[in-house]
């Protein structure tokens, strides 16, 4: 093998090494952030499923909540969409990690 081909190969592999190092670092941080937020996701699922969400939504519709209260969680589709997105992302991550 000639010297230049070897240098080119090593340079290409070094670029892949650097890229994968960055990707894995980002993935590690994302997995850690999800681990920290897993309980929050369960709390939101329980909130929606328990009937409390519907009661809070109806209270908002009736004007019983202060106008200054942030209430994105009560939007018609916001919480449902967030939970669906979480399920899709987790399923995709499982497939990717399983090599499918």
C-alpha cells in the first residue's frame, strides 16, 4: 500500500472517530436527561389519565383560573401530542439500539 493511501485512510478514520465521539457524548447526555425526566413523564401520563386534567381543563374553560397562569399543559392537544411524541421517540431509540 502506498504511503498516501494509508494517510488518506487514517485521516478518514480519524474523522469518523471524532464524529462518533461527539455523537456518543450527545447520546449519553440525552439518555441522562431522559433518566432524570422519566418520573416527570409518568406524572404527566398519570395526570392525563386520572381525570384531573379534564377537571383542570374545564375549570380553565369556565374562566376559573387566573389569566396570568401558564397553561400549555391544558391545550387541547398539547399534552396528548407530547406523550405520543415521547412514545414514538422511545420506540425509535429502542429499534435503533437493537440494530433494526
